[in-house]
């Protein structure tokens, strides 16, 4: 589901997303994901280090992707 953003917010978000994707970490993730050559419908999950269903990988699990570091550090 797309976010409902104003035109200004949409442009700012696009620029922010592009900067993040072109960062060293973003380029590394893209490069390694392409090298893994996962089957159709699957994405490479850098946290689990294996191919998982795209629907599961993009959702980030319960609580979204921002909580991955918290989950790893504190177990919740």
C-alpha cells in the first residue's frame, strides 16, 4: 500500500531513498543480493543470510524493520 504523501514530501522521500540506496551499504546489499541469484519470488535476506520469500523479507516481520537491531540486542 502506497503512502499518502504530499508532492513535496514525495520528492523529499524519493531523494532520501535514492541517497540511501546509493550509499556504500546500499550498493553492497544490491551487489550481494544479485550474486545470490535467488529463485523467482524470493529475495536475499542480509540478516538471515539466505533466500526467503519476498513477501516475508519486505514486511520486516512483527514491528517492522526498524526493530531488527533492538531484537538482536535485547531479544524482543
